[in-house]
């Protein structure tokens, strides 16, 4: 299958395109000419690569002729990004791809658990949440006339090695690993559905393999473990597995406005495709710590 992937140089994208190549799919990635390739450098020779700032979307689609698009690219609105930039990246860009697809093409959109909870009210990610919400609503109204098939993959709290160091899981494990102290935290009562990156990848693979059997022109799959644990438990378990001496100051920070207290995936649709999560929380954190150990050895050798 010809699969066009946006966001392939990012955390999840880098894992996913490697898995897709192992399944013998023909992969093309859409990136920018200045994208950081550190996560995918070793497999770039095996994919077709398009720079969206140098080649029009219509040319990309015409040249590659995808049977499916996996849309992973996103703009979180951080680092000073304007609302117009967030809306362009999260709404206009994927809509432009959809407008150029042939009838019958599958478009797999990557959504966020924030919008399970009406978290467009979540002020610190307001433009991001709104843009994801508006794109999905627009895409749903568009697919019938274009004869496309839209699959919405709604992700819970993904974690794993090589994630962005600013993300909560990577950030807290790095602080604990380095024995930074003290670490100021909220009370940590919020419950999250933490899912390891390999399990997310296997969910996407199951969805792709099941595309011909999906009915209608829209399906949604929530991707998580179907279980939750508190932020506090995640942090305390990470401290134990890092053998950290960091002092944890729970309650030092206030909750964010409109804080989501519980988020949990309903995985029944995925289970119906024969999928199950395989990596439990303890094993996932151990793998992250082991990766930090390997990085430490590399730096020491240099």
C-alpha cells in the first residue's frame, strides 16, 4: 500500500514509519526542508521524501498517489507560535491534502484525548485543542462529497524513549534520572491513560490492516490501555525505577485552570480488531530509563 505520512520525523512518526517499512508498505513522508532528521536518518533511504515548503501538496499527491494518508503532524502552539500558525498547520494543511486525494483514499487523522473532555476550554492549549476540534468537524462534513474514508485515531497519553524532552513523561523521568531536587508538582490526583509508543504503533498497524473491512466513510478509534493511573503514581514509580534521590514536592504547584481530572480510552473498537496493549507502565518506564543509560554511555565514550 502507498502510505503518505505527515509528522514522520517526530516521536510517534519515527516509530510508525519504521514499523510500516517492516510490513513492506511503500512510504512517502511530508516534512520541511529544515526538519530535524535525527530520529529517522537511518531509514530515509527507504522512503520517498517531500519537502512541503519546496513542493506543492498537489504535486506531492500526484507524484506519490497514496492509497492512505496518516496525518501525525501537529502544532501545539508552544514556543511563541501564533494562533494563525496553529490553525494553518492543524486545519488548513491537512484539508489541503484531503482536497487533492483521489476518491476512495483513506485519511487517518491523529486526534487528542484533550477533546474527549471539551478541553478547548483548557487555556494553556486553547488554540491547539480548538484547531484539532475544528479540523475534525470540517473533515467529517467534507468526506462524503469527496468520497474519502476518514478514520479518527484519538490518542491518550503516549510515552516512550526519544520523546520530546519538554513532554511531561520524558521531562519528569529525566529530572529523576539526573537526581534533580526538589521537583515541584501538583497534588498529582489527575488520572491519565498512559500508553507506550510501541502499543500505539501496533494499534495503527491493526487499523491499517483492517481498512478494507471498515464500514461507512467515518470510523473512530480511541487509543489507550483502557485503564488509568494517577500522575502521582507515575512519578513515584518513575522515581523508584530510576533509583532517584530527588525530593518530590507534591502540592507545590496549583492545578491548571479547567484541569482534566480523568481521561481514559474506550478501546472496545480496537479490541474488536484483535488489538491489545502489551507494555505495562512499569515495563514502559524501565525502557525509558534504559534508553537514558545508553545515551549516558554514548556521551561518556565521546
